[in-house]
C-alpha cells in the first residue's frame, strides 16, 4: 500500500462509518437491492430523497452516491438499490457483494428533500432514478411515473417487482415520446432526475404544458461523457 493509500484510509476512518451487509437481492436487468446495518443509522435523521455515500474501494477517498429507498431507525438499517451498469468500482462491488460484507458509508446527507412533495406528482426518470421513486412513495401515493430506459422491458419488470406502476419508454435522442407522456400525465408537481439532458428537456418543456407544474424538483444524476455528477 502506498503512502497516499494509507493516508486515504486514515482520513476515511475519521469520517466514514462502517456498515454491514445484511441482505442482498438480485433483481432483473442488472439491479441489486442491498440492506445495510450500522449502529450509526440508529442515530441518523433520514429525509426521503437524501443521499448516502459509500466507499467501494479502500486506499482512495472516492465515494459513490445512492438514494436510500427507506430507513429503519429502530433496527439501524437502510436499503440501497443499485444499477450495475458499466465497470466502475461501485458496479463491481455491487455485482460481488454478499451478506456479511462490510462497507464504509457517509451520511445520510442532504440531496433532494421530498417531504414537501404533496400529490399529485409527475415523476420522470430513468434507471438511476428508481430508488428516488421508492423514497417518494413514503411521502405520497399520488404519483404518475414515466421512465425512459435503454431496456424498457427489463426496467418494467424491475418496477413491477417493486410495486411501482409506471410507463416505461425506450430512450431516444429526441425524447419526443417521453415528453409527450410526461405532458399527458396530468397537472400537479414535477420531479425529474436522471440524465442531465433529459432533466433539462423536461424542465424546459414543462413551461409549455397546458397545466404547468405547481413546483419542479429536478436533479441530474449523470451526463453522457462526464463524471463527478452527484
């Protein structure tokens, strides 16, 4: 181990909490549901939409961000839903994770605050947004979900297994069908996350809807050719 790696581990030990993997469920279409337990989770204040970061590899301070789908203070547990696309360190960790494994986490921390999101709500997202959709239903059940996906059939199966009723549209460059379905979903608030280009397109188009959303919550989780988005 190099001096920089030792320094990273020393710093990580000062700010990160250790959690234990207590359940792993492999879902279709490269999704993995992971339950984590830690004493620190019993003292945490979780807000639906908050983020939890974890370090998939020691010797570095690089963290990966996920949205907990729920939080149990009494048990000291939380659940993450990971989409294991690509070959990054988080995807590799999720593909190999097993019950009993340890990981280092930071949070929960502020990201999107869903507490004021009263229904009805139009929710627009993609594979990276599924956990946020699960968190949203702890706040309101009046949600119309519209997802874009590279594998619509696979994501539809995952959402059905999570009891999320949704329209799933194939991802296209012009996003024409996605925009049309979101526009037709009805009046209410708007939550849009996922691809930065999609977030921008939906927000811009929503200004022309027959009934513009009363409130818009949007956040880009990723962008083509870019790294470092939260």
